[in-house]
C-alpha cells in the first residue's frame, strides 16, 4: 500500500524520484488507488503554491511542478479512466488573449488551477474575444482567466471583457487577468474583476468565486 | 550649442545623474521602440521592411518629443535582411503586431556542443531548425541578395547614428563590450537563446550539474576575457551615457538558491571589475529585481543603474539607496491617464527620486504598440521633464 502522505510530501518538495517511484508502485498494485494518488499529488501542489507565496519557490519551480504533474497524469492515466479523484470539479476558462502567443505563464496557472480543484478549459493562445464568449456560453462557464505577456495583450483583454458585455453576459461571468503587463490600474481600465501576477493569487480568487 | 556639444552635454547629464550628482534637471532616455511607428502614422509592416519609412518615424518622434536619448533609433525590428533570405516563419508581423516564435537552440545535453564550436553548431543545428526545409534550398543568389541587403542595413545603421547624433545631438546608451557584441551572463544566454524558460526551469532541478558546467565554462571562455579587458582598460568612456549595458531576465525564474548557484557568483565578478575601475553599468531588469536587492547593496554610488520594469521605484530607492534608478514612468498611466495625471506623477518621480541625483527618467516598458501611450500624454511628459528644474 502506497504511503499517500509521503507522495504528497514528495510532490511538495519537488522530489521527482520519489514521486515517480510511488506512482509506479500505485500502478504495480493494479492502479485501484490512482484517484487517491492524484489527490495526494494535488495536495503536494498546494504545498508548492504555499512555498511560492513564502518566497522559497519561484517561477522555475512552478514550471517544474507542472512538469511533474503532467508526468503523474501520464503514469496514472490508464487507471484514472472511469474513476473520480476529488468529486465534481468547478469548470473555468483559461487562455492567452488575441495577438499574444506566450503560453508558459498560462500553463503554470493551469497546473495550479487543476491542482486547486478546477477543470480548466484551456482555449490556447492568441484567442479572439468571440471565441472566449462562445466557449463560456456553450459550456455554461462563469469564471474566465485571461493571460498575456505583451502590453498589446491589455487591448485584447479589454476587447474580451467588452465582448462579454456586448453579448449581454458581463453580469454572469467573473474575469481575472494575469501576466507581466497587468496591474491594478490596468484592471480598472480593462474592466476586469480581478488581476494577478502570481498563480497562487489566481487560484485563490477563482476558488472564492467558485465557492470551493 | 551645436549637435556635437549637445551630445556631450547630454552624456554629462546622464553620467552625473547616474553618479548621484545634483543636476539642474532630470535627463530623459525615452524607452520607445515601435510605438513611434504608429505615432508617425505608419503601420508596423510598412516600417519594418522599409528603411525610409522607419527613418521618417524616428525623425517624426525627435521633431515632436523633446528627449535626451532614444532607446531604439530605428535599427531594431528591421526585417529586410531576413526577408531577403526567405524569412523562415520564425517571426511574424502585420500592421499592428510583431513577434518572434520561441526557439530553444539546445538541450541540456548539447550545451557543450554549442560551446565547443558555436559557428559549426549554428550552421548545422540552429539555422536548419530556424529556416526549416528552406534551409537546404538557399542558392548562391539568395545568399548574395541577403548579403547586399545586409550591407544596406549596415549603411542604414550608420546613417541613423549620424542623424540622431549629428543632427539631434542624442548620445548612444553604451558601447559594445571590449570584445564584441553585448555582455551576456551565462544564465541569460541559457534563457534567451539556448534552452528557453521551460527547459532552463526543468534543468535547474533535474540536471543542475550540467548547468554548473555550462555557466563555469561560459564564464571562463566568454566573460573572463571581458573582465580582463575591463581591468586593463582606461576606465569610463565619456562618449557614452554608460560604460556598459546588461539585460537581466533569467533571475525571474530562479529561486534564491538557484540565483546564488547559477547566477550571482559570476555576475559579481563582472560587476566588481566595473566597480574597481569606477565605471557605470546600466542593468535593464525585466520583471522584478527587488527580491535580490541585498546582493547589490554594497556597491558604491555611481556603479550601478537599474532600469526597472515591474518594481516600484520608490520601494527600490528605499531598498537600494546606493543604486541609481532609470525608469519610473508607467505605461499604465501613459495609456490610460490624462496629461495632467501623467505630469503629476512625472513631477513626483523627479522630486522624490531625482533631487539629489541618482535618477534617469524613462518609461518602465519598451513602448511598442499603438496603445502603450496616448500621444498627448507622451508629449506632456516629455515637455515637462525637459523643462522642469529641480
């Protein structure tokens, strides 16, 4: 029987060898505990987020943590099919806005959001406003996270917020913007509900909005 | 004052500000890149493939906005040469947008191959990857055409240098290093060219010894010759505003232990050499540098000038009173505020950061896109900083 506390701790400490060893043990034992293993990994990601907030970890560590989570899902995927690890998850949209092709920050945030209990609909990069609105409408999603690195992305974020207003949906969605160029002032000018430089703040805000 | 005298007087103004000497006014080095294209009524695709158009945008900017220096005098973002060679799809641009698709040239396992013979590696690995299938089809005619275009580009650079210096009296920011090209610390080469953010982040955890080897070797082969030239040189070069410029970006992915291991030891040796010779170095810190402030606290005034992007300049002054500040004016305000709000903030910057020297006014981000600043805000700020007496 795998020690899930040890797995969570290893993930939090970014101890790749131990994480890999314990996940392989889960599969060697038939994969029945794959859901519990995934929960343990997500608990470890919470630790990663806390250490980031405390300043011990930084962006590179979050990228590495995301890599470990991707590998974990890959190892467990056959056993995870048909199981539910943490019950029903809140759904949200994440994308890099139009005219911006940067995806590293978005991908870090995605890892942290997934570990934080969200099913993330990742629309990718260079996403036009209308596509975000349509995805929200079609899938009944009310939490939107918009990412960007270029100052140009601020224009696209503003256009995306406006597209929700034009569609008569602005009151039905909460929008957070994130990335290097955003700030309190930018948030006000864009008309978003919140802004973040840190993925941990994004997770915290979105969890509040989702009530989880 | 003729242009040459104006140029020299501006160099002195920048030098004095960086050395914490009281100056009559705060100098303004405009951090303007392609925003000036839109401001002159052109689009990016028009300006980036046409030297004459780009030149007009520079002239328009300098005729309109009173500044003491200009970050890009129209020589960046020129695609004539690469267009002549056939592009290759690694960059993209249109009327409003320009960008480059990221390419990591190495893996952690090929870093030594690159260092062993960079030219061979570029020829056999980097260029074929950059240009894809078209690399094999480059005929002699294509190479000739590209070379001709390259020579035109060199002539254009000389022409722009002569125009901005000889006509407008603008000084250059800093010289090339005593060897050739820019001074690039090893981690920056890893981040910007060889590995990229993703691979570097993972390698710092998964293969730290390989990175140790690279940064050691990079320092030994690339940086020590520069450091020796600095130590054996004549010291400050008063033709330029600064004796050197460095870009710091890689620290943004590092935690403190990683910075301590991969970055600081070698950077310190370089900065110490500049300090020893009384030279002034400008460090453009993309992202934030404040969490590493303690590493820089022992340098005497007049050695370091940090061009800040995300850091609050007032908090930075408190943390590092020995380091001059370049920057301060936010694109948020330039793009969303009114002229009155922009000028009020510019006044606060000059009064609080510049009254005893140690401050060079600039924009916190490279103004690149149409909405990075409203023209009326830019004009109000440039006029204010030019006219304001401390």
